[in-house]
C-alpha cells in the first residue's frame, strides 16, 4: 500500500521519520491516545522503532497497514486533537 506524502496543511498528521516497514499498528480508528503513547512499530535497518503520538487526541484515520513499506515523510495516520 502506498501512503500519502507529507502535506503541511494536514493538522494532526503523524509522519514517518524514516523509511521502513510497518510491523504493527497499535491503535484503532476512534481510539483516544495521549501524547507519547506508542501508536505503531516501524522496522528500519533491522531495528524496531516505536512511533509515538505527537499529541493527545482521537485517531481519526489510519493510512497504513501492518506489512506496508513507507518512505520518509509518509503520512501514517491522522489524530484529531481533543
């Protein structure tokens, strides 16, 4: 699955900081998260990296699935601040 490139005007977008493979999505649409919660696991260069929520809010959209390859700056999910 190809993911969207970073668009600066998308508020609440969680962006991939590095290329890799999404190992696991740890949240569901509609789930409430706190800033710093682990929301996904990304494997890059044979190391697992946690992706943490940059804000507290509700998961509005998930743009990737487990097993997807992502590039630097791809949108992984959208979190609506509450």
